[in-house]
């Protein structure tokens, strides 16, 4: 009995310490967004201070933040949507016909650093006159979203019993009809998982937008640069922008958390 109490206490202590380590940066970012520049850079750090909304006023009042938000939303939704249209049939084909080489190729494309694609993308889009366009950013963000969709959904489709679609095909349905009517409705948690993760990766992407976008298609992560100059960094505004960028991703994750967990545990990570 005593050993059980000690073990539970030790486990609880480890969990609390791990949570503090993980959550402290978020706490520091959130609190700094309500501090003045003097309070942020003061030493020792100030945990008790008079909060101010000046940082958020500068972000939403002086900068065209809503346009950056709209650009990120359009690019994220479009890249994930096209990735689903292309990736779901590809993942089904990999799962049902054991196309291991294609699966490895897509996984390698996901593991390769994005900067290796940056120069070819820049040359292609500049020659085609697509710089600072939604098309360039959507296609580049698909390098992130499409492998994630295929990787997750191929494992999920493999966990769906073949008998369910075979019975539909025996009744006269084509394979395409069985895929649309049987497999996709049963794969809802996996699709939500792939969609959520792909959108978050696209939403937080900095590198492609930094090189391929200009003023018209600038996204939220690039907006941070508006508060960084040669002379100083407006840390309060930077923290406020970081909070504004993270909030939609956190809300999206909280809304679909149940489905994401279900999708990962029901086959999305099975080998």
C-alpha cells in the first residue's frame, strides 16, 4: 500500500515537472504580450506587472494583420483541400495494392528538409511569373500537407477490413463507388487527423512564405518581421503576434482533439 502511494506520488511529481517545463515558454510568451518593453527586458524577470494592451493595439491597429490572417487561411485551406483530393486515392491505392515503393518515396519527400525544394520552386515560379501568388504558396505548402495525408491515411485504410468494400463490390458497386461510399465514411477520424495536422503545419510554415511571397500574399509567420528592425526588436509586439498566430491552431486542436486521438489510435500510426 505504502509503495503504491509512493509510486503514484513520484509519477505525479514527474508529470507536474514535465508540464511546467513544456508550458513555461507559453506562459512567458503570453505574459510578455501584456508587458511593456521595459518589463520584458528587465532583470530579474518581472512576474508581477501592470498589464497593457498596447502590443495588441500595435499589431491589429498599425499592421494589416487581418489580411495576413486571410492569406494564411486561404493558403492553408486550399493546400490541405487539394492534398486531400490527391492524397486520399493515393493512400487507398498504397494500402490496398501494397505499393511499398511509392509509400517510401512519399515518406522520403516528407523527411527531406524543405529548404532543398526552395531554390527549384523559386526558379520555376519566377520563370512562370507566379511569384507573390496564391498558386505558388499553395503548391509549395502541398509539399508539407500531401505527404502527411498519404502517410497517415495509407496506414488507416490498411486497418479497414477489406471485406466491407468487397461486399459492396459483390452487390454491384465499382471499386471507386465502394471507396466513396464505404471506405471514406469509415475513415472519418483518420481524415480529421490528417486534415488537422496538415493545416497546422501549413499555418506555421515560415520558409516558403519568406521567399515566395511578397506584400500581397504575406502570411502570419512573416508578419513577425514587421516588428524586427536593425536597431531593436519590439518584443512585446512579437509576443502578441505569436499569441495571435498560435490561438487558431490551439482552438482547432482542442475542437478536433477527440477525433485526432481516435484517428491515431485506430490505425494512423500502424506500421
